[in-house]
């Protein structure tokens, strides 16, 4: 298991765990990040990642990406 921030570009991954406080977990869940869901990193721009999740592309900070374990 490793943080999403370190995933290879374009490789589909399965979310195994979401860390952080309850508010952060809820925020990530609202954006589509759920345990068992598929996610892939589309690109990395500075300290932000563009991530494909549930047929959408969202930008997440590296800090948030480190809370999503794959």
C-alpha cells in the first residue's frame, strides 16, 4: 500500500484506504474517492495532481493525495 501521490501516471489503481480527519474523509468522498473505487493519476503539475476518478478529472493537492492509499 502506498499514497496516491507516488502512483505512476496513467496506471489505474484501487483505493484501499482514506486517511485524515472526518471532515477530510467526507470532502474526499464528496469528490468521488471511495474505498474500492478506481483512480488514476493523469498528470502532475507542481504540487498538484490531476486525477481521474469516476469518469471525472479533479485536481488534488499533494497533501490530499498522500491521504489516499492505493
